[in-house]
């Protein structure tokens, strides 16, 4: 009872503290370490060092409750505004709840040098929870611990370092500065269509679990091993639809590893980088009113970290009002799972704004991507894990082409703003994606507004998903100023005529305007750089928009069929002609005047 009161008082106190009024700095993890740190809250221990409650709090700050905590008796660690927290390496939270109070600043160390992969990052392992509930007037900030603003070096040390972005919360630096720490990774146990080795061979006792005609058990996703060599697993398999229990003897944990975590780290060797399972309702916690800034450092060779990575995260998790501000890799990337997200802002990512892979089947509504000079795509739709050599996946063809679940997510009310760099793209759809984009704006992508790939023929092809209506673009306004081609619908063997017919059909109510002054009512748009005050307009004016450019499709069946989708009567992330902007107050982009605050 005493500890619960302590948690409540700490939470109330955080609301009264002004941003930047932190008393001290606490360091979490191993300084300069490359092995990564595992914080097991049920012990608790960090890299094998076992702490009592008192010594844990003395070393790392916050309030630690080993038992009888405020959340169902699960061991809990609460970070409060009494300190700022510096992640010394990849810190993985496992077997417990990490609570981050509103107003807390969490910083990740930059890499020591060009050949070192010791930057800070936060990883919430499958089975653990993050409870990071900021507020519109008191957000949680994840940023760099750099003292110089350089990609390497300048690692913070001591009790009172002078941080590069101090005070950080109220005076953000340029969105084009990225790669100064890792990012936030959350993993769960919801279904994905990715496994590591293409299925377990049907031999021995496993034959009893096969359906007729199959030679492998597709998508076997195991838990932790219990044998002497950790080779006895209880798990489940999919025959395409049904999931059936089995007990099998195998030599590996077949779940996918999340990108960015070094294979030699203690996190990977302990299996804490693995994600996926068969619990669609899995709950990894909550992230709300959180600004993730200047991240994307390489934590493994040639493998940057996204601003926010969600791997196999279930729909019991809440992800809303999250900003990714300047990141070397993608802004938000979702690998499978069933999580539903809303109110996402990505500014000046250097790869893709919103990237979806590996059988994600959730929803996203109200999102903005503001492209910078170094960006690649505003939105990338992937059905599988991507056709890349990464984490054991081959690059010849997508390795998950025949597996379920098919990526079938719904994306509503997004505003995608490109810039004048010709190499940038708008939306890139590939790898058997069967997703839906509804009531959205795609403006001034430097190259193609929309591109569709086919890497395989047959009824799982991306083009066929459009032809059958499994994939749809409905009520979307595509606008591009200038005289360049509006779109190159296809690439890598896709059927141009099929895609064109599906997208331009009258019933889809899409709007296309390619002209010298094409703009659906936005007063200012991004330029090639976002280093200074841009005052980019996010709220359109109906008076200056072309007729029909902002008219929502109101008879879409998903409105009534999916409770996560809010019924609105406009296209894009904001209601036209209003001063109400959900990006105000708490985002770095608004505070830095990159967007109209």
C-alpha cells in the first residue's frame, strides 16, 4: 500500500513540474558497451548485476516496485520528472512494466565512433509493457544525449552534462539533424507473416499436425526453449487459417528478429529481439503524446533504427499522438501484428515516412508525413518482410509470399507532403500488400505520386489485389505542381492497365490534379530543406482548394465495420478551415515552427 501511494504521488508531482526542470541525470545500461543491457524487473537485474529495491533506485532513479505494483502485481519501474534518463546502450525491458511519467525526458547516447555500434536505444521485449502516457501540454520526449550534435562522440557523462538540445523540450534543433541515438522499439506476440527459415520440415512426430498436401508447417512461432539446449518448444502453427497447438523438438526459435539489434548482443542471444505469435489482442502498453527526436543511429552494421518500431504488437496496445522528428531510417515502421494507431506525425525522415511490413492487419487514422531533402518515400506499403537480405530473409523474392496473415491494413485521413527533390517518392506499394488508403491527401512528391510493384505473379500479386478489390485507394487527392508526369503507376513487372483501372474508376472518387499550381488548399508546402522556420501548412483552406479535392467518401463500409475508425467528413489529417490542430503544443515541429503551430 505504501508503494502504491508513492507511485500515485510521483505521477501527480510530474504534472506540476515545468519542462526542463529536472533535478539530475541517471544513466541506464553499460557505458560504451556493445553487449546491450537487459533490465529484468522481476529480479531486478541489469547485465547480471542483481539489485535490491533501494540500490536499483539509487543507481537508475525512478520508483521501482518488485512486487504488488500498481498494475496487477507485475514488477514495475516508474521514471519520474525528478531526473532525466540516459540510455548507455540498447536497454531491453523484460518481464515487467516500464512507466514513464508525462514530462519525462529520455535520452540515448550517440555512438562512440564510426566503427562503434554502442548507441543508446530502448527496446520493450515481447511480454513486457511500456506505459508512456504524456499529455498535450506535457509530452514525453525521447531524444539524444549528445553534447555536440555530432553523429559520433560527444557522449554525455557526469551528473550535469550540457546536452546539445538542452532544454530539449521547448527548443528543438533542426529536424534535418538525425542519427544521434537509436530509437524506440516495442515488440509483441501478435501474428506476423514472417519467420526465419521458411517453415519447419514435416518430419517425425510433426506429421500428425500437418494438413493434407503440406510439406512444411507454415509460420511456426515458438516460445522460449526449456530443454538443456533450449530445443524443446511449445508452440502453434497455421495451416492458412486455423491455429493448432503442438509440442515439437526443434533447434531454433522460429520467430523473426527485429531489425537494428546486433546479432551478437546479449539481447539477441537471449531471444529478446524476437517478435510475433498468435495473440491478436496482445497488449504491449501505451505510448501517447510522445516526441521521438534525432534518432536512427546504426546499432548494427548497415542497419539503422526507425524512430518508432512496432514488431508483432497486438491491438491491446495503444499508440496515439506520437511524433518522429528527424530520423535516419523510417519514421514509423510496423512489422506485422494487429496494433491500431492514430495521430502520428513524421517530419524529415531520411528513408520512409510510414513503412508497413510482415502481415500487419491493424488501422491507422490521422497521420502526417512532411518530407525533407534526404527522404525516400512518404509511405511504403509492404506485404511481407521486404525483399532484402536482412535477419535471415533471402532477397530473390519475398520470403513470406504464401503465408498468412496477408497484409490487409486500413489507412484513413493521412496528409503526405513531399518536396521539390526529384528522387523522392509518394506512395510505394509492393510485396503482396493488400491495404486500403481512404480520404487522404498526397501532395508534391518529388518523383512519382504513386508506384506499384509486382515481384511475383499469381493471385498473391500486388496488382491482383487491386483488381479484386482487396487493395483499394478510395477518396484520395493526388496533387502535383509543375509539368512532370503525374505518376508511374507501375514498376518491376506490374500491370499498368489493371492498376490504372482500379485507381481511376469513378466509384473510387479519387482526385488527380497535375498542373502548375496544383495544391488542395494548402498555403505553404515543404521545400528541399527543413532546417529553419518553414511554417508549412497542414490545415487546408476550402476556399483555395480545387472543387472536389477535399470531399470525403462517406459511404465506405469500414466506417461502420471497424470501431477504430472515426467518421469524419474531410480528406487529410485535419478538418479544413479550422484552427484546431492535434499537432499543436506538444510536437517539436510546431515548437520549431517547421509546421504552422
